C-alpha cells in the first residue's frame, strides 16, 4: 500500500488522482502513527521550506518518516517534499531539513530577463540511468513551480537537471529515496510513467 502524507501542504488531490490512474493501492493519510502501514510513502508539498518543516514537526511526522527510511522503505518527495529531504533550506532564514540527502536548498540564480518563481514546462537533462526514469523519452517536458533549488553535496545523486538560464537539479535519488523538483502528477502522460516506475521500484 502507498500512502500520501497529508501534513497540511501540497495539492493532495492531484497526486492522489494521478496515482489512482496506475493503482488502487494508494490513499491519503493524516495520522503519523499509521505510517508503518505503507511500503511506500509520498511527501508532496507546495510552499516555503521553513513552513514545511514547521508543519512536519508540529504534526509529529519526523520520527515516523525517518523510521520508514531507516527500515529501507521507499519515499518519493515532490517539489517542496524533495527540498525537505535535504540538510537545510535558506528560505525565510536557515531551517534544518530531514537530512536524508546532504546539501542545501537555495534561491535560484537566474539570468536578469528570467522571472521567479520559475513556473512552466522544461525538458529534463538526464545525468544517469535509473529505474525511475525508464520509458521517458528525451525532450519531454515536465511542470515546475518553484523559486528555490536543491544543491546536493554529491552530484552522483542527481538523476536529471533542467535549464532555466542555468542548469538546476530536477531529480535526485539516494538508496530508497527519490525526489522530483517538478510535479509528475501535473506532467501527464509522462508523469504517469514515472509514477508507475516508482510503484514498481525495487530499491
């Protein structure tokens, strides 16, 4: 069973509806004590790094999520959810993250004629092969909405980048963790391929 974490941030219905196109073994849950029920969990998110971590702490998600990862179960972080997996974020002051991936989340440095937030469609620049990306063709666009970007210490954990004046991290993977800065649930039909790949992933 796959669980989508409801911690108060994120477009849960879009994520849920996209997963339902692939499997009926998915549900949204808001009780941290039920996290053991799920073999895979989704951490969505829209908003600031600071508020995201505050919500996770206030609603007692931290311990359960870390236990889930320690047990070798899979996690997919989407947009802010991916950012929260890093050590720290600079948005609204420095805030410690979940620290699953070493590195920081910093405001994007873009060319003067480009606006923030970065909203729109960009194709991925693949850096390495991974099961999560199987079946995705080159020059396929995915949907992004963000002003901050992940900067990992180890670029071997980067699966793909995208270009918005400069290159930025679009997708990461480390052990049983995957993160996407873009929204696969809003990037159909290619997003459905990624969702299916995550469901079938044997990390």
